[in-house]
């Protein structure tokens, strides 16, 4: 296993920082400069230049995380133009795979990641996000209409049956992220990926080595509490955990808050041991980091704390890949 960093700003200082704290893999989040001009897909040449920039710094890209929502919103909501969006999505998939980048993260959120507070306090007053589903009870339908669970499943299947063969053809692995929070509906829209059955349904829908999961430890803890360890086993034994968001939370689906990696409900060393048990050998990144006093916008201090803790857990579990 390898600790990695999620990073969008690939400045020289940030690349040096990654190396200094013992990271050699990056998950490039919301990559800048890879769009095909004004066209809604990622360009091959720009992706090669991105990869070369990272590799020239002595690092490597483990995955790309996030595609602009404007590239796939018509797919999710079954709006006119969804087939054109799917065609462009496949262009992105093809170009990412041919550029030698192994994993592309995606989600199928009808709205977005929701939090009802961004100023909840964790240890020492560090700011974290939190969610209280009761506060969303009267939320109006954000897009002016409701989107039901059956309709959303139909839209997802229409999408998945087209993108997975394209990904498989170029050796790219597609990593599905959970809905966060795992509560449904929110603001008039259903949320699909909020329990174990929904993920298994997605995997079984189009069986393929290209069809797998971004296993967000925090999201699964929100869904399952201490059942997160069994979820790691369930999907890990199928070889479907492509990479991991290694984060912790307190509480569960309808009322929870982010925490420091070592202060939530989940025993993260036990989680690390379970990842070892199932033979996971990919990358893990910290995610949703607490706001530490005096930190930078990128949260260098918080990232360094989390990566240091992750390296220690990996070393203790004898899985740290140097």
C-alpha cells in the first residue's frame, strides 16, 4: 500500500511538499488545463503534458478524480443532449486510458456532496464539516423537479453500459464514489449509492475488470458504522477496491461530522489491517481534512499530519510500499 495525496494545484512547491512527506503518488483532483479547449472532454495531449509534469518531478499519477458536472449532468437527469455527453465522456475515458493514467474516478450524484455546516469544531477547535439530515427536511427541489430512485437507476444503467466497455478497451479502471451523505432523497433528488446492495448492483450490472470502486472509508463508515470492516472485506475480496479515501467520521448517515484521522468512530489501524487482509495494494489519500490553525489553503499541515499517520499505520501493519 502507498500513501498518496489528492492535489489540484501542481505547483513546484506542492510537488516538492509531496516528496518531502514521503509521497510518490498523486490523485489529481479537478485537473486544470486538460480540457479540450471549449470542448467538454479531456484532451489527450493535455493529459500527456500533465503526466509528464508530474513524472518530471519524480512522482506519478495514480488516478484522476472528478470530471466537471457540466460534462455529465444531462446524463444523470436524462435531459436532451445526454447522448452527446456520453460520447464526450467516452472521449475522456479513451484519452485518459491511452495517456497511461490507470484510474478515473466518477460519481453519479444527482445534486452534489452535501454538508449542513462547514464550521463544526473537532479536537482543539479545528473546523470540520458535518451533516444533519433533519435540516434538509424542507429543502426545495434544487433543480425544479424531483428525481426518483427508479428513474435514476435507469439513467445510471444507460450510462454504465456505454462507458465500461470503453474503459475496458483502453485498460482504464473506473472507480465509483459513494453518495455523501448516504441519505436519500436530498433536495428533491434520490441518492443511489448509499448502501452495500447499491454498490453490488452497480458491479453486477456490467461485470468487468474496469468496473470498480473508490472506497471512501468515511462514506462507508457513515453508512455502516463499524460494519465498514466487513465492507472492505466484501468488496476487497472481489478485487473491486481501486483506491481509497482514508478518512474518519463520528456519527452515521443522518447525523455525522468529519474528524481527524485518529479521533473518529473507526479504529483506523484495524481498518488498515483489514485492507492488508484482503490484499489491497493500491493508494490511499487523506480526504476532507480538518482546518488546522495557521494552515494554508491547500492544508499542508493537515495533509502532512494525515500522511504521517497513514505511513505509521502502514508500517505497523507491515504493508508500507516504499
